[in-house]
């Protein structure tokens, strides 16, 4: 009898964590690596938050708590939703988990039945499709085209909805593109959802505070109050307060779902760390003005990276509205040859080339469901970013057109990458509008 369960076959390791592990391993070998792979702020957790945690330890808040969050934290979360999003929740509508990741996982596992469809706009955060598949649901991928700022349109959303649709997962600002929906763009989507009352909305707002150039963030339940009853609004302290290691995420939504999520958590991890919960109370209730400085720094870094990448041969990089990522096209490098003679056939080849030749770690677009792109996290020092972009420029400048004699007669060197979700997982992509990414029916491609 096989040791491992069949259900494990439905999921794969997180590609972003895999890049981080590879970069760490190369560093350990003494290589000079700049890691732009992981979505983690480089700022330290603010001192007032750390002080809150120390005070909690000293006050003996070191024991089990209520499974899905202390009353103090749930109160702070309700206050946050009221203050920042104009949403009214009571503690019974709030769930706290070990990061937004566990909250999303709990929500999907608690609500998705085999065969239920979950609409996921691509490019998507790497974990959404795997979580859906682990819950025996079917991810339905809708491609946000670069020409539309990597966002999906109302028409695309309507087309993807079927009687089997359970959820649509919206993530604005987005990981991996940094794209954020304006109020008008989000309203167009919520209008579609109003007309489809069987569809629930999961809004992952974890990058809510990281928007630039005066962008106005609004969450779907705020934009369309009639969706309140069927929306789960997910957030957390990882990105806004630079608290990735503390593992606190939360959500607010329908009481039945929140209760089911607590049941699941009670039989898996129990409560999130008591000290981290106390720290999260301090963060949410504390002064938020430090964020202005962080936003200013992030926006400067974004502009720097976009400017430098657009100077690299074969790279085009749009300027995103938020988060701390850029999603650059490497279409101009595809089909070219490296100095060692290897042909870059996919965006995965491209990022492998960057890592091996210049020691720059980033994640290929295939991991996020749209090729040929690569994601750079600019949550690192300006110096490291300048250095990394210079290295990328250098790596791109030495790529050459494939030599004619190696080409079969009449061949056209346009490679249509099908890496990532579609190639690895047949039957996974439903809808695509972007030219270089092929749409696959079950088993095709
Ligand atoms: C879009 C998105 N949602 C959720 C998460 C989960 O974050 P955490 O589990 O640290 O709260 C991440 C982390 O990278 C993310 O990028």
C-alpha cells in the first residue's frame, strides 16, 4: 500500500517558496544571489507592535485561546472593517487563522463540494488553484490580459459563471501583478455578481494598504452592499504591518461559514499563536501613519524597477497600482539563445537563466497562470533592486537570435509557452484572452 494519500496528487509545492529555497541553497554555496522571489516586506515589524507582543508575554497571554481568535482581536478586526472599509461586522462573523493562507484554505475546504467551480482570475496567487483542487473543486481560470492591466472584465466574468460556480476569488491589489481594480472596474464585476445570486465572493484584500499615486482602494462588499451576505472579506497583518512571521490572517463573512471554518481549525491547528494575536490587536488598534512612509518607499522602488526593466532588451514592464510586485513580459527573450547555447523556450527557462547567469531569483509567469512573464518582488533595498535590474539588463543584452543553421528550414521562432497551470494540469484552464497564452480544454495542450 502506498504511504502517501491520493489527495496529495492534487496539489504541488508553492513555486514561490521553491524559488526562495533554491536561492537560499545557492547563497549557502557562496553564490552572490539577489532574491526577488518572495512576497515579503523587507521592513521590520513596527516597534509598537513588538512592544504589544512583549507586554502580552509578560501579562501571561501564553496559553490556548478561543480557536478562531481572541475576543480582543475579533473586536479590533470589527473596528478595522468599520473604520477602513465602512463594513459592519460582529465578532461571530469574524475568523482568525494562522495567516491569510489558512483562512482562505479553511474557507474553501469548508464550502467547496466535489465538482464545484471556483473562478480565479489569472494571473493569480499561486495557492488559490491548489487550495481549490485540494477541496476537490474545479478552478476556472479567467485570463486578465496585459492590455487590460491584467484585470478581468465584466463580460469575461459573466461568461465564466455556470450553475456550478460556487465562488469567485478576487484579489486586488494583486499578487503577482500589483494590479488593482478601480471602484468603477470593481463595480462592473459586482454588477455581474448581483445578477448571479448563487455565486459567493471571496475578496482577498491582503495588499489593501499598499496602493500608490493616490489610488482609492475599495472592497467588493463596500462597493456593492447587496453582496455583503455572500462575501467573505479576507485580510491579514502580514503585508500591511510587515508581520509575515507572526502568522495572523482574518476574514469576515457569513456566520455559518465562519462557524464551519472554526470547526475545521479546531481539528487542525487550534488557535493561532496567542502572542501574535495580541500583537495583531496592537497593530490594528495602533497608529497607522507609519504606512505613509512605507508606501512612499515602495512607490519609489516600483518606479525604479519599472524604469530599469523597460531598458532591458526584450522586456516590457507595465506600472502597477499596488502591492510590491511588477509582472514583466519576457516575450522578447523567448526563442533567443544564451551565451552557452541554450534556447530560452519558456519564461521558466528565462528565470532559470537569470538565476544561473546573474544570480537574480524571480518567479516565472507560468506559476501564476500567464506566460511569458516573470514576477519581481521589489520589497527589498533600493541598492539590491538597482543591482538586480542591472544584472537583468546584462543578461538580456547577451541573448542572441537563434543561429540560422540550427533552425529547421522555414521554422518560425515564435514560441507559445503553455507553462504553469495549464500544461501541468490538464482541464484546468477554461478561459483565456491573452494572445501568447493558449486556452485549453480538458487534456489539451
Ligand atoms: C494574495 C495573497 N493572499 C494571501 C496571502 C497569505 O498571506 P499570509 O498567510 O502571510 O497572511 C499572500 C501571501 O503571499 C498573498 O500574496
